[in-house]
C-alpha cells in the first residue's frame, strides 16, 4: 500500500520513475558544450544526463556531449566534482541545434572543509545511518550497495538532533536485483532524530549492467514487480487518468486519536520489520511531548483525478490537493518491510 508520504527508499522511487521512458525510441538529439563560467574553458569528463533516465553522456576534451532522446519534456543535469550542479528544463518541441552551458565552481567555507576531511568514528556511525535510510530496508534496498561513500559530507553536529548529508561528487549505487548501477547527484539530505522524518533531493542517472542471459528473465520480473504499485506507477496512472484500471484507489485522510494499544501495536510492527535507530518503550512514547494528539487514518471518501491535480497551459500536471490522502494498490501486496503504519 502506498500512502500520502512519498518518502520511500530511493532505489525504488528513482528507478521506477524512468521505467517507461528508457524503452522509448529516441527521435531527437540534445547537443551541447559545457564550459567554466569564469574562464570559458571546456569542462572535460563532466557527466551530462536526463534526470531519472538512462539517457546521458560524458563531455569530451572540448566539453561537447550528445544525448539521443525521445520526444517529451525533460530536465538536463550537468554534474562535475568541484562545480555546482546545473539543471536545465527543456522540451523537444523547442529544442535548439546546440547549446552552451556555463557552470560555476563550488565554493566551500572553512567549517564545511573541516567536515569534509573528517573520517572518524562518528562519521562511520553517520554513514551507517545514512545508508539505512537512503537505500531502505526492502529486499532490493538491502541488496543495494553504495560504491563510493567517501564522497559524502556527513554532519550531525552543526544542527541539533539532525543528520545533514551532501555529496561532493556523484554517488554510485549498485542495485543487483534490478540490474542497474545508479549515479545520483545528492543535493541535500536531512534526517531529524526527534521526528524520524527523512528528506532528500537530487537527480539520478541509470546504467544497465551486463546481465547474463540466464538472469535476464528473473531481473525483468523483479523490475516489473518493483514497478507495480510504486509511486511512479501511481503517477503514470494519475497522468493518464486510469487509476482504477491500474489498480489504484485514492482515499481522503482523517485524524483519529491514537490509543495506547495503537502505540504498542506500532512498536511491535516496527520491531519486527525495521531496525530502529532509537527505540522507546510504549509507556515512554505515550508520555512524549512530541507525540501527535491525533493520528492519520483512512476516510471513506474516494478521490478522483480531478480532485488531485490541475493541468497548466503548457500541458504539465500539478498535484494541488493539499490535505493528507492515502493511495491503495489493490492488485498485489507490497513487500512487508515497506508497509506503513
């Protein structure tokens, strides 16, 4: 079951968001050149890609790249260590013959420089927390591996009760279950130890691994299983206005008073599924000042596409429904570790 909170493990969210895009026939070519914004010298070996897709390239000695793409609206991302991430939204309807992109060098203050250089016991503790939250605890998440953790800036001291993370370079994550290596530009990551809320932002580029023929059928089945009932599946069904046909029901949220039994049940389920970073006894939780007086539940009212989104003149859809809601997928139960209480 998917819920109003779209904070599911990144491997699933990112891979699935490009699921139907990567197999589309390329009809256009995005061509360009990347240069330093101050010196106008070409930037070689910069990674240039279409966000959440398998379309990308590396700049050559002249800073030039070419990316074949199908028709559509996209976000181009340029990433290179020591430079600020550059993003450029565009449509193939207005595509020029070529572009020149000028990227700015990254500025790092003295305090951040100290954090970057630190590789002590606290850093490795923070790394374990980051990997657990970022990769997730599902079957696919547990199999995924962060290949270059040394590029992470991890800081749990600058802000009280918060873990802050950022990438000095592109993160590389191997997901063997789905047959992909993902390059992820991590712009921000914040974990609040008190509320246990995680927020992060970034862009992803996917490389398909060389899958042996004997494994291809299994990998394809795992990709299909991961896609069905996912956020990307829901968004696509919402866009095409076929939520019911695809197995989705959207319900309004309602607020209920949580009982002591609910708190105990929630704690039991969490203990059985997710290795918590901080655990309190139910008695402590019930006395916690930060514990909400009301809990979110599912109402009887069903929401339709028109209740959730509005379409702009340029054809883009915007999620405009401001209240909490639940998304229920009826066709297949999700992994136990992804259930939300």
